[in-house]
C-alpha cells in the first residue's frame, strides 16, 4: 500500500453555514505529494439554474437508466440550483410508467458525460446526504469511453456513496472485473477492490467534503481531510495495472433509491419524502 502525502488546499474563506470556500477553484491550486496542481473543473452552483455547459441531466424515460426503484426526471422539482447549492430531490407519488420501470418514486441525476472528463488528479465534492430508509445518494465516476468493455470491465470509481438507513456511514469503492477466482469466491465479484465504510457522523445534517486523489499507482479517498481508504493494488481480469483506471472518467451525482436486488434497502412507510441530496460545489485539479 502506497504512502500518500495529505493534500492541503490553498486557504479560502468559509461561509458561516459551514459550506465550502466562496472562491472558485479556478483561482486555487493544491499542494500534494504530486506537487502543485491546477484547477481543471469547478462548479460552485452560484447561478439560478444548472450550468448545461458543465452538466447534462439523466432522464430514465429517454435513456432507460435507473439505479434502483427511481425514475430520473428533468424538472425544477427534482433538479434545481439556488442559494449556491445544487439540490437533487426524490419524491413519492402515485405509480407512473417511466418507460422501463413503473414506480412511485422520481428523483434527480446529473452527469458531466461528453462535457468534462479527466484521467488522474484530485476530484472533490462538498455535499450533504439525506437520511431515510431506501435512500442511496452517490457521488461517482464512469469512463468516458468503455475501451475495456461493458461494466464492470472498464471500471467505476465511487467517491462517496451512502445509505439512508445507515446515517453517518459513507463508503468509497472501486468496481472492475477482478482477475482471480479467489476474489469472486470472497464475494468481491464485480466489486473489484472492496473499499471501506467510514464514519461521518453528521453526513445527513451537515455538509462534508468527499475527495479522491487518483494517480497511475494509487487511489486515496479523503473525507474532511482525513484518509478514509487508500489502495495501490487492483488486478483486473486480462489487464495490466493501472488499467482499467488509465482512461478519462466523467462525474455523476445522483439520489438513487434501493430496489428488490438490495433487500432491506427499499423505501417503506417510514421513508420521508421529499428527500434531498444537496451539493455545495464540485471541483477537480490535475
């Protein structure tokens, strides 16, 4: 396991509500074990609408994509920007037909596919997760081009994922097709590197900073400045490290809900809607 130097942000001014620095990372550099890095992507969500130069919404009815029992839609109720915050909101109503799924749950999801992607560097998101049975907010990354084949062969980087029925626990993860049968026998399957479960006690009541420092030889997942998990070993089937994590990956922010494939994680009568994933900023450096 590699020893990585902690990342130090150039100081900024924190607003009184505990959210991130007010200045854009376009004016910031960060110092790390890899030397100084320059800002390559920044959204402070300071406008009144989503910046479509940086993001596109995901709509289940058009793409067929859904993570669980939710239908992703593009409207002001489920995807909104205001007061310096992006809000992805999940609601419950009468069951509706969403082309590939009939569900009472609608939610919001955005991604930077085709607009921003990057290989290696630091990616940082400051967010507040919702609590509640069946809620599954996620801040993650997927390859811009699946050069090694369909999921999980081309990889997936989960910066931070939470489960509303376990508030205060947040997890990073790497997904890929593991090289050994032993990994599959141990339950790793398409999960690849097993990641970690980290304690963030107020993840559902306050904003916290979730980051990954990604190099050709290692991943370091950093929550509120402390290392949650780091690894320098991933052995993907038929590939030589650093593959599949040697390509450009794009950003995804979503508020998913559990489904029948994850027993015990489905919404129930105790789940309170609407529920919100709030994001203060998204920044990247290289």
